[in-house]
C-alpha cells in the first residue's frame, strides 16, 4: 500500500487536515472520502485554502491520489461539511472509506 494512500486513510479515519502539493499548488485539504474510479484512487476533499463566497458554497473537490505530492498530516482536525453524505460520486465509482 502506498504511503500516500495510508496517510489519506488515516486523515479520513481521524478527521485530520492534510497539506499536499497538487498540480504545483500547495493546499490544505479536509479529506472526506476515498474512492476508486477506473482503477485509480481519488480523495474527495474540501480545499480549505480556497476563497469561498459563502459557507453554503463550499463543496468537495475530487483529487487523484497519484497527483497529490508529499501529503502531510496536520495536528488540526476538521468537521465534515454539514451537507456531506458518504457515497461514490459516480455510479461506476467504488467508495472505499469515508468520515
């Protein structure tokens, strides 16, 4: 099992924030679930560094695990989005774990 996968699984299980580099940008994520799509692993996470116009607008993005560089668990925890319901984003995705 890859180190990135283990770190994201721990972050989801313990509701801990993660910092990582994605497409050259450093970001802080609140990972809500891990799923598989066409054999690749993805994490659904809230980008905490993004400027949202309102709390109601906040939503999860899907990040390919292979694209997350050097993820690090933070000590700080997070609360899942109030509207979050665990489930695969698409019918052919496979949900592996969720908060």
